[in-house]
C-alpha cells in the first residue's frame, strides 16, 4: 500500500521481530524492504493455506451432511423393513392357525370317512352272512316278483348310499388337503419372504454402522480442520499485528535517512543538460506520482527531482535520482516502467520539461501525501515526540505535502 509517495516505498508486512529503533542508512532501508517482502510472501502463504483448509472443511461438511442423510434414509428403510417383518409374522401366524383348523377338519373328515367305510363293511358282511345278497335265494324266498324286485332295489339303494357317502367324504378330504397344501405353500413363501426381510434388515444395519463410522471419521476431520483454521488465524493475527510495527520501522528508517540527507534545501533554477530519455523518465515518475494533481502538483514533483539533482546529497542525474534505491514507490512497484513502455502523457511530459528548464515551483527535496504527513505528526505527538510537521518546513499543493527539514 502506498503511504509515502516520493520518499517512501511500498510498505509490506513481516512475521519476524526486528528492532524498533530506526537506522539512518540506505543499507538498513534496503534490509527492511527485503524483510518486508519476505514477510509479505509468508502472510500470503498463510492466507493460501487457510483458504485451502477452509475449502477442505467445506467439502468435509458437505460430506458429513450427505452421510447424515444416508443414515437417516437407511434408518427409515430399516423401520419400513421392520414393519414388513411384523406384518409377515402376523400373516405366518394366521396361516399356521388356518393349517391347524384344516388339520382338525381333516381329522374329523377322516373319522367320518372311516366310520362310513366301517358301517358299509358291516352291512355288506351282514348281507353276505344272511345270504340276502344272493339273487337266486332272494328270488326263491320272495313270495312274488314284486317282492323280489323290492328286495333288489333296497340292496341297491343301500349300496349306492354307502358309495355316495364314501365319495362325498373322500371329496371333502381331498378338498381340505388341497387347501392345506395351498396354505402350506403360502406359509413357505411367507417364511422365505420373512428370511429375506431379516437378511435385508441385517444388511441395512451393517450399512448404518459403516456409514456412522465414516461420519465419525469425517466429523473428526472437520474438528481437525477447525483447529488448523484457528491456528492459521492466530498466525495471521500475529502477522497483522507485526505489520504495523514493520511499517513504522520501515517508515521511520526512511524518514531518518531523509533527515540525514537533508543538509540543504533545494533551489534548482536550470542549467542541467538532459537527454530525451531522462525527460521521459521524469515524465513517467510525475505521471505515476501526480497525474491527477493538476499542473502545480505535477510541476512540484518534477521540481523535487531537479532540486535533488542540484543537491550534493543526492545523485547528480535525473535517472540517478529517480532510480535511487527506496526513494520512489512507483519505481519499486514497477508502475514507472509500465508508463515508460506505454509513453507518458503530454501533460506530464510538459511538467518534466518545465522542471528541467528551471521553472520550478518549490525548493523542497521531499514530498508525501498530506494525509500521511498529518497521521505521522499525530502519532509522534501522541508518543511524546516532536511532531513531523513541527520538524519540517513545507507547503501543501493539492493532495501532497512538499517539505524540507528544519
């Protein structure tokens, strides 16, 4: 984030502890810059890890929800199968009761059939023993043809009755046996169905157990990811807390360096011979720092650069001043290089040309945003120090504060 335009570079966070004292040396500024970059990479890495773990947590939570739904579905199936088993058991009990009733009917029918056969056997035996079945004897004993025919008809009726009774009981017996066979077959089917239901219930129980185990494992993994996220969040909190400290040290180091270099004021009034390339470099810096600051704001940035060229404390060329390590944030960020590649706009080229010609509008060697200058002043006063604005002499042009140290 840009906080010090012109005299401060991009401030980055770090996770390593550094001394709070500012060192007024370019090497210390460069070291803080390097450490800040390393710290920034570390924080990005922590953020990436956290995002990955959060993504894994979301996937696991989705998996847990799915497993919970599966368990609920399986339990519903088990409940349904249990109900079917109960219904089947009731049907089997009913079949067994029907079979028992049929067995009783068969016993009674068999007894009636046996009694009928026994009665018929006794009557046949009686008729033979009394020769009543002998047609010739019956004819000779009959007083007339009519009596003889009556005897024959009587014997035929008795025989037909016995035969019909036997057939009736036999038919009844067969009907009961057929019914019993059908019911027994139904009972066998119900028993087989019941066995299948019990097997299905057992399988569903195994699935519930396995799914519950998987859910427990998933919940444990979710707990692990939550713990990992909490740890990463703590690391991020520590890194962000240190961000403020490393920013202040980096800023203080650059301010201290600027104070060390500030042995004189600017006051460039022309006479520097530059190349077209250097003019474009200055125009690119002006565009990066003050493209939206109006003519006065753009010229002031160019004036600072030319004042440094004229100062014995800075490089004596435009390119040397612009590319000095840690001096201009847009150079460090690569913004100046991009503008050079595309070509600076005409307004910034005009401002660069005016500054090089000596038409400067400030003798300042430094500048930053006025918002930052005020914030730095307030923080130093709050710390019991001499405020930044009290230790500098400057002027505000649009959004920038251009200054020299007293």
